[in-house]
């Protein structure tokens, strides 16, 4: 496994390993503190490409002034060990100065898709995501890039960027990986107290219940959201940021009175909830049949 810390090193090694672009590159961009969710993406990249690349970069431009950039967990040694176990060929570990040697004057803004969910509660977040992903795609030139569906909005935004900017990259969305009790894996789970960890399973439980409710003949979009909120609020310390039911991947809102059993396209039920100081996101994609 080759560890590159500069852009020059990365380009040199990727050119050699890919034989000048003749061999396919699979890419997994992350912010580190890797867990089994990331490992599942790495294994997919390894299985379906000639060269597999992982990047670890805590991108400051996607954090707001009052968010947890400095607190974001980091463990380089552990991350590299897991990457090696997953068979990564290259790991790109740049510094902030390497990625942003001067303040950026360019923005990559995706209108419409970023007006709701985390885009609404974290202003500027997806501008930072759009910029760093565009930079990384230009550097790595992946044939396929792998993203977890835990942040379904991010997947939709990146797919739009790839389409609009004509990147020669296929975005491969991958299923959410969960703990045995249903909690979605997240680098931020480490910050949950034992009590909050126990309460946080209410997110996946509410998504499972919604899968049943959404098939009721009289269930409306507005009523479904209300029921899910009530279910989440049964956890005493849960503070809801948002619970929304949206068409996917357009992220257009449904009318409150729309009957959910009549939906003719996939819909996303997405939520962000705080337990103490830790903000968790989760979601599920429902198809007209009621499946996932």
C-alpha cells in the first residue's frame, strides 16, 4: 500500500499504477476515523477496479463556524491499518495546506438540491463538499467513486456535480452499514454517552416503522412525518433538527396531503437528530411497493 501526502506523489503513483489511464481506478473519499461502513466501500472499490484509492482528508470548507472541525475524531494509524487490510493500493493523506495552498476563490454550488435537509441547517456545507470533491476527482480521475447512502443528500449532490461538470466518473451509492441494534455507523458515534447511544436506536426503529406506515391506504406524507417525529421524540434526549419526506434524487418535497401508497417514484425519509452535543443523520429510501 502506497501512502501519498502530496499531490505530486499521488499523480505519479496513480499514473504508474493505472498504466497511464489504461487500468480502472476505484475511489473512496473519506474524512477518516474509518469504520466498517468505510470498509464496505473500500472492499467494493477493490473488487470492481484494477487500482483502489482511499483519501483521508478532514475538509475544513464544509464545516461551519460553530461546528466540530477541531473535535472531529482522527486516528491515522488505525485508519491506515484498516485500509491495508481492505487491500487499498493507494492512500492519499494531504494536509489542509496541500489541498488549499491559498484561499479558494472558486465555488461549486448546486442549486435546489442543497436547499433542504443538511443544506438548510448547515449553510455552506455543500458548497465545501462540492469544491473538495471536484478537486479530488480531478486529482484521482476515478472511473468509479463509492459513497455511502447514509448521507443520501450528499450522494444526490455529487451525482448532480458529476453530471453537470461532465466528470468521467460513475458514482456508486452503497447501502448503509448498521450496528446489530440498527444504529447507522458513523465516526461521530464515538461521542455518544452510553445513555445517548442506547436512545439513538430510535432513529432506525422509526425508519423501520415508517416502512409499514407508508403502505397504509390513508397515510399521507404529512401524517407520516408527524408519526416519525413522535416516535423519535419518545427518546427523552432526542432533539430533532429535521424529519423530511422527499422525492429522490430530486429532493423535491411532497405535498402534505399526498397519499404515500400512491407514490410512483422513490421517496427519501431523512432525519437529523441531536443527542447531547452529537448530531446524527439517518435515512431510508422507500419505493412505491413499500420496499427499500
